[in-house]
C-alpha cells in the first residue's frame, strides 16, 4: 500500500489524505497509516509539517524524490542489479 501511495504522489504531488484515498479507492484510515510510516522513514514530506499544522488545516503530501531515489539505488545494490 505504501508503494501505491508513493507511485500516486510521484504522478500527483501535493495531495491531501482524502484525495489520495479517493484516487486509490482505499479507506482514509488505511491511507493515514501508510502516510505515517512513509513520513517516519522520510520518503514523503508534509506541507505544512504535521507538528506545525493547525487543527483542521489540510496537509498536502508529496514524495521526497531524493530519498526515494536513494532507497531504490540501495535496493538495487543489495539485489545486485547495479
């Protein structure tokens, strides 16, 4: 599910949790859990950052392309494809 979120956000940056859930046709709670995990590992960024956002403010999520690229490169090295 996190891979689906990353793929969607790469094509459609700056989306809200609801927009992601609607586009991927998965529950908002499921999307929220996936976003939390992706934020924790730094693969996506929130605007505004969650610790700064005011209650009720829409948070938009985008992929941190540099972090995702680095992760893919490391994975390819481990798998012996680079």
